[in-house]
C-alpha cells in the first residue's frame, strides 16, 4: 500500500466516528473497577491449585487480608528507552547536574521495576530524536521491546526532517498508539508545516500527541512559545494534543491556553526537580484534560514525591482519579 493510499484511508474515516470517540465525551470514571485491587471480595475463588488433589483449602482462604483499595495509577510521561540512548540522555544531564542527583538509573528495566514498586499500574514511554533519520528505527524498537508488555505503553516519535506521514503510518502499523514530539531536542518549531501529516493522523484516529514545546536546554517552555501550539490546536481541533509539563514555567499561560482550546490537554510532569506549580482552583473544570507524569528517569524527584504533590492539592476524589489514571486510560485504553 502506498503512502498516499494509507493517507487517504485515514482521512476518509467518517467524522461522526471520530466525534463519537472524542475524549471529551467519555466518563471520567472510566477506569474505576479496572484495578485488580478493586476486585469484588465476593468474587468466586479460582480453581484449586494443580496437584492439590482437591483436598487443599479453597484458594480464597489462603489469600492475604485485603488492605485499603489502592487507586489505579497511570504515569503518562516516562522515557523507557534503549540503554545506549538512555545513557546518552543521562550523559547530557550530568553536564549540568551530578549523577547522584537522580534517584533512578537510566536503564529502562530498572525504571520499569521502580515504577511498579511505587504502585504504577501502567506507564506511557515517550521516545524522541535529535535529528532526521532516527525516528523510524527507534519506533520499531519501542514496538518490539514494549508491544506485548502489560505495564509499558510504547509511544512513537517523528522528526519534521523525515517523511512524517510515512514514519507515522509505519508507527501506527506497528501498533504504537501515541506520539511524542520534542521541539527542544529535535530543534524544530511545532508550527513546522512538515508536521502536518502527524496532526492529520492524530485528528483522524484520535491519537494522542505529547508535545514538549520550547527550545531551552533546561527543558523550560517560554510563554512566547505557546502560540505555535494554539495555532495547531485550532487547526486540528479533534487532535488530542498534550502540553508536557503544562508548559512550565509558563504555567499560567499554559492554563489559559487550555481554557481557550477545549481539545487541548496537559500533563503535570515535573521539570527535573520542580513540581508543576498549580492549585486545585487552577485545575477547576480542566480535570478531564490533565494527566499525571513523572519524567522517569530524567527527574530528580522520587515517584512518591511527585504523587504526594498531586495529592497535596486537595482535589476532589473524582478529579484525582481522573488525573491519576482515568484520563490516560480514556486516551489510550488498556490492552
Ligand atoms: Zn520528558
């Protein structure tokens, strides 16, 4: 199938189908009950263990006592990447910050274990590239390494210097269900017209795209870099675009942008050591468009500290459930 025919088939999705699957129309509580810890204690016990001869006590009598129900937790911003790339990214950071500042090692397997130990049920792993020619191979690695993983939801990336439509179609064919673009690392503007094939596909297929705006090597987004995102969000109002770090430190401007563009979302991922400075009032009415993220392993905070910050905001239980899992699960349903 040629690129053109793939493109045409995606564009030809009926708008009604896209509208009916719109992330804005789903219930906030979609994730409730999906946590194994939420299982009904009256569930019938499973069959006796093999080889028990039927004489063993029912399995439910052997179960440890149930503690309080643990809320489901989805980390929508991690970078579980190939070891060489992970080491290179850590090498970049330790030019500015000593290595022992980071509580987690850069290796993906160690990060996955740390996330699980902290109670994370699922995480999105977001790849990004510095230059053209790298995205396709990295996307293939993401699909092969994590495609069958019950915890890690692998993302894809594009660089505007590549044939973006071809790279995006290849990623979707590999089963990847979300994208990340990193304007600072890739040294491009979000308004680059060569990214339009990505927005077309995100819009037609309701594919989330996490956007790291800005060009600062510190990871910061400046307020004057947000208008490029507004232009894209207005041109593709059905594309679920997620502003990483809520545009920190341009958070007031990021919040205002979310209020102007109803299709836009944001994550509350810290920048290195700085949690996102928001209050419950700031998030009022936006609860269905905010995601939880840690930025593992490129973060100087522990997962529990990032979680503690969110819990300290005093959000309603419904808003907290939406931000900690429901919104991410609605955008990319668990496999
Ligand atoms: Zn990140």
